[in-house]
C-alpha cells in the first residue's frame, strides 16, 4: 500500500462509518460525507499518479 493510502485510509474509513450511522432520511448530510470521501479518494489517486515514474 502506498504511503498516501496508508495516511488517508483511516480517515476515509472513519468517514464511511459516520456516513453509515446516519439515518437514510438525512440525505444532505449523507451527501456531504460522500463528497468528502470522494475528494479524499481522488486526492489519493492524483498523488499516486504524480508519483508514478514516466
């Protein structure tokens, strides 16, 4: 696992747990968690991509 994934995976895992604890009728709050998770996952991919040798 890349160092960037090792750093962000616990954060993403915690956000997923918080998201899953929310009731389904809290749509906006759930979407907010989803956006933060997606942002972090995108950050990981961009960092890995930028560190890949050409």
